[in-house]
């Protein structure tokens, strides 16, 4: 029989039955743990949710991984590659790969009667995954692509529509600076908005065949391939795998292919998101320290309140290590109680925000309109286990004060 655990349980139940001197102190300690855990749950869920939302928006414009000509640069005027590649079947067979689609880009200028705006035409074909843009479509619809002729419809962003005063059904002319200069007429079929103004004001979607004809490419020539993954967490590993498959392939003109991950293509976004992790660690550290010191204060009060019991147990032969276990067990029970209420509060608020979006944000500043929440079981388990372990560990040293309590000075007889 574990006598220390039995005594600790009796002490916990006894504290629930009656009000003692330590009652308010212990209640404050439990409340501190509950509040700290609730803050930690909200911090982690909001920051991870925010990172996930921004990542998904950036990935929506450029996919997880791109395979392009090694000579292509960041000007959106790309060197062509053939869409007929033997390695495509190997890439599609990678379990983490969800979809592979061809694309092409070309910079140009949209001119209306009164306004002008520089944009990038992203050419797509019938295999394009529309899920991201359909989720962010404000008006209109996506355009349909057939094998008969190129579509003259285009999907533009709300930012571009506002700048050029365009709406669904309006026509516009896009000019391309080349020798000789060329232009194409498009009709707005849909208007999307992601909140990432830097990318919203840049990209419009159109038929890939327009770019092929503008660049005098063959029907099989494109800017490259976009690879969409099932999970962003696999990005680094799959990028390395794709690079092994396609990174050393040479094109017809003996130029190499290049594999680019989304984090390397848009480092300004991903470097900024990585900085948010430091804020989370600061919050977690402060909350755990506060919770730990609250429990240290509570433990000391519990020990001082039970000096008579300590003296009797010592006189009966219980060693200091056993006495320390009693109070550590008791503290652990109280910590679990605090964790229970912390989970209840933190998860409750997170779920409320997730399903109602009650807390709003300025989309112009934060790129999203509501506070995002990403609740993960692994995060919750790590927060609970980490808080429990660290807080109990902080109580070990204060528990040694029991060794200074002598039986002869604490036992009183009437």
C-alpha cells in the first residue's frame, strides 16, 4: 500500500470538506494555474491558427512546391519547360503529394478608360485546383476551360477590381511589354479576396494558352509545375524528395530544372511567421513560472499548516522523503484540478471563437478578418503535461523544508 498517496488523498478530501487557513491560498494557486493554462491554450491556438491561415493564403497563390526552368528569375517572365516529363508519375506517386498542375506566368499592364495597373497573369489549364480561390470568391464564378479554344475570361482580386473600378462582366485590356508589344482582351468572370494585399494586387487568373501564344511557345511548353501537398509539415522532406527526382533533369535545350519550395519563394512571409514563435515561448514561460510560484506559495502554507501532523508522522517513523511525497502528491492533485478548469476555460473560449468568429480583426493590418483558432490534441497534451511536470518539479526544492521540522517542537499534548 502506498501510504503517502493514501494520506495525500485524505488531505485533499479533508480540504474540500472544511475551510482551513490554507483554503484561500490554495484556491488562488489553483486559479493561477487555471488562468495560466487557459492563456497558454489560447496563445498557442491563435498563433498556430494565424500561421496556418497566412500559410494557406500564400500557398494558394504559389502551391507548396514549384518545378521551373533553372534560368527562370523572379520577374515572372519565365523560361519554358516541357509539360511532357517522365518524372511526373514518380512525383504523383509520393504519398504526401495531393495534386500536380502546370502553370505559366507573364507580367503585364491592365488599362481601363481612366486607370492603369501592373499585374501578373497566371495561366492555368483544366487541371487547376480551384479550391483555394473558390473559398475566397466574393462575386461571380471561376471560368471554364475547354479543348476547343482559349477562354477570354479572367478572375481578378477585389483589390484590382477596386483600383480599376471593375465588376463581374466588365471587359478590360491587358498589355504586354515585349517586341512587338501585344495585348489581350479579357472579361471578368469572378472576383476573389484573400486579404494578402501584396499578392491580391498582383495576380489575375487566365487561360494558360494566352501566355503560350504571347511567348510564341509550343503547345507543350509551360513555365513549370505546381505541387500541392496534403500537409504543410511535410514540405521540407517532400521538397528534398522532389529535388532528387526532378532537380537534376535537363530540358530539351540542355538547361536544368529547379525545385523551389513556397518558403523559399516568399521568404518575407515565412520569416515573419517564424518570429511569432518567440512570442509564444515568452508567454508560455511566463505563465508556467507564475503558476509554479503560486503553487510554491500554496505548498509552503500547506506544510506550515500541517506541522503537527508532520511531527506525529515523524515520531511514528515516517522519513522525510515520505513526508515530501505526501505534500507533492497533494500538490499534484491540486494542480490537476487547476488544469481541469484551465482546459475548460481555454478550450471553451477557443471553440466559441472558432465557431462564431466573435472577435474581429482589421483585415488590412492582420490579413484576416477574425481571430483564427487552431485547436490540436497534441498541443493540448503537451501544454498539460509540460505544465504538470514543470510545476511539480518547482515544488521539489521547497518541500525540503519538511526536514527542518522537528517532532519534539511540533507535537503538543494537553
